[in-house]
């Protein structure tokens, strides 16, 4: 992060900033144009809250994500940028990077720890070796509805996880949504685990996901998201699993004719700041980043949910052969995956799993 001290804030930086704003607006309109072309994304909300007083210094924050410009995650990032820049009266500039321009999920986390990048928002799954309790998000069918996911993320469990993950050179300040994962493949329609026999499925770099697909009879391969499209295109792997909005925004449907609506795992994104960046910011700006991360997360979840069914329909209209499983067919996947819970209950902590399950019970009453 570059810090620009007050002396530099004579007229010149201001002039430069209007140019940057113009460019940002141009980029924004381009971005929104491409998004609008595909599916109507909910408009960026207005910024609420007063201008926050800083220490007179200017700050530049680099924020990198793995998904493309037309993802719900990038839309959330645009809102984060809008809030932070407006409420700091442009004393903080947020530079946004997408499509793993500055590295994939794990590379970005390491860059935060090294202080060469300021912010990122990876999936929790690749970080399980650093924070084992994140593995609870990888257990199949544990979050039956987005509302239960919200209760867990915004409730004591999720907030405690943010505190526990604020270590190892990282500060965890919020949650957003990757979403419910769906299987796609290049070979044939999948309606039961038997159809997965020997299918080469790419998974995130996560031991539970490997366990899930091995248990179902597939042949899983852990791989960075940044390599996935090429691996699918070249047939290195036959299939992968991600939310509908990622399948479309990463154009996986162009190399994957078949999809099955499995909703087998709910994956969140966690919003992280480099501890080195965090310590340089005055407390008022630290709080501003926390507030903006919360608002970004709420808006991004809204976008992700509004878009989910629309995009599934668009993928169908574009010729993707989507199998919607019956409740009986889903039950077969759930039964076959029950052993995964036995494998991981102890490592993750039975108490945490039971507390999350209890949320579902409360909800179903
Ligand atoms: C993007 C990844 C992606 C994830 C995956 O950086 O790796 O499949 O679902 O969203 O975090």
C-alpha cells in the first residue's frame, strides 16, 4: 500500500484524482455494459454514512480476486470501492483486480502475509490447512438454505471465525458468497453417483472435496481456479463444480455441455486485509473498511441470489443440458456422502457441526 503524505495533497493530486475518477467511471460503465449484456445485475446501491475523518494521509489499497469482471464477487468489490472512496473523501483509493491478475486465492493470501498485496477475498476451502475450522463449509449439504448460511456467517459462529482468522499476518473483516456448487462435465448427463464412475473432476485444493468426489466414485484432481478453464478445454479434467454465476462468468459452459444441479456444498468468500496494511491505517479507516466489507457482503449475497436462477435459465437457453435432480435422487447423493461426516467430524469438531445443524432445525420448525 502506498501512503501519500499531506504535503502531496496540493492541487495537483486533486487534478489527477478527477482524471482517475473519469477513468474509473469509464471502466465501470464498460463493466456494467458487459454485465447488462448477459443478465441484469442489481444496480450499485448509494453510499450511506458520513465522510470519515482520517489522519490527512492518502492511501492506495490493491484488492485482488480470482473471479472475472462479470461475477457477483466483482460487483461487490465495485460497491466496496465506491463506499471506501466516497466515505474517505477520496483519501483512500481502492484499485480492483480480477481474474487472478495478481494471483489465485492462495497466492493472494500469501501476498497479504508478505505485505505485497493489501486485500483479497478467497474461498474458505483452499485455506483449510491454515484454518481447520473453515472445513465445516466443505461438508456436503450442511447448509440447506442461504438463510441458514447467513445465520451462521453473521451470527456468533461466523463472527468468531473472523476473529480466529485474524492472525498469521491477516485481518479477517467480513463474509460474502461464492454460493451453492453445481457439477458440470464434458461427457454425459449425471443423475446418480453411478454416473460419476471414473469421471475426472477438478476440485479446489481441499481434502474434504477430494474425499467427497472419491466417495462418489469419481476421480478428483485438486487444482487452482486460475488453471481450470484451460484444463477443461484441453480435457485434462472432464468436470468441475462451481455456482451457476461462476459457470457463466468464467464461460465454463463453452467447454462443458452437461451440468447437474447438485447444490452439494455452500462456499463463502472471506474478506481479508494484510495485517501490515491494517496497522498503517488510522482506527477510523480500519472501522470504515469493516463497515464497507459488511455492506459489500450483504450486497454481493443479494446479487448472487438474484442472479442464480436467471443465469441457470440463460445457460439452458444457451444450450447447456442441465439435469435438475428429484428429491429422491438428491437423497441418494446425501446417503452416499454420509461417510464423509464420519471421516471429518473429529478433525473439524463435532460441536461446531452440531451447532450449525441446530440452526437448520430451528429454521425448519
Ligand atoms: C476463485 C475461486 C472459486 C472457487 C474455486 O478464486 O476455486 O472453484 O469456487 O470461486 O475461489
